[in-house]
C-alpha cells in the first residue's frame, strides 16, 4: 500500500498532465516556460548527482567499483545486475 501511495499520484499526474503539456506547448510563452522547467530539472539532477558522488566516492576502492559499474553499464549490462553486483560487492567487503 505504501508503494501505491508513493507512486500512484506521480503516475496520475503524468497521465493527466501529458495532454496538458502538449496543449501548452502550442503557445510560445508556455513553450519557453516548459523549456526552462526542463533545464532547471536537469540542473537539479546534476547537482544532486555531484553531491552524492562527492559523498560516496571517498576511497580508491569505491572509485574502482563506480568506474567498473560505469564500464559495464556502457557495455550494455542491465542496471538491475549492476545493483545486485553492487550489493554482493558491499557484502563481501564488509
């Protein structure tokens, strides 16, 4: 129930808002505003990624795991396997 309570409002908002966004994109001012919101969202995600990386990548071993994960991700390995591999790596290192 908690999962439904967390995710259902977002799905409903996207479902209802999708048609509204398409309609808003027709007007130049709203189009420009939505572009600004998109740019702001990307900037916020970049800042959070930077801060999390700075806090998490504190040892050479953590850097090695992160770089190996990035290489595997770029090679086409499913991210679910990377999460599982990271969990196993963490357990083995503890």
